[in-house]
C-alpha cells in the first residue's frame, strides 16, 4: 500500500503511562463527593473504614452539588475544623458538579514569626 492509494490510512496511538505508588485508601487528603457521584458518602465511609480506620472523617454537606467531603482528620491539627471545611468548600464548589468525585491533595505550611527579648 502506498501513500498515493485513495484508501490509504494510517492509525497511530500515543500512550502515556504514569506509575505511582498505590495510596490506601485510593484518595489523598480530601474527597469531594457530588450528590450524584458514582459512590455516595456511606460507601465512601465503609471504604475508608476498611482500609484506613480512624484516619478520615466523612462530613455531610448542605450544598446543591456536593453531598459530602471526606477529610484526613490529621489536617484538623493544623487548621481549625470549621475554617478548613469552609475553605475546602469555597474552592471545591468552583469546579465540582453533582456527578463529581474529586480527590485533592492539601499541603499546609505554617509560618511563625516571633520576636523575643534579648535583654537578659
């Protein structure tokens, strides 16, 4: 078959494979669960309790798109619970839908500036 042939066609596929360590549970720090997501809050809770008991909290949310969020509880040691949840929702609502099931990684860094008296 030549390129001048009227029936010539060429098929190619590009593959990009990324390998990474499997996370248990298969979510990161947060999971935003839409109202019509493939897995609901109760299924998420059972999954989390099976693979990482006590490490996450599933919080039901009153919102038109998001039904619940699952949060790694250790994050509450860094930021007050209500502040963290409010911030997650403010940002997560911008790109989620009722069908969404979105995992997110949350990195927290804390800066401290402290002045001390050096007159001893």
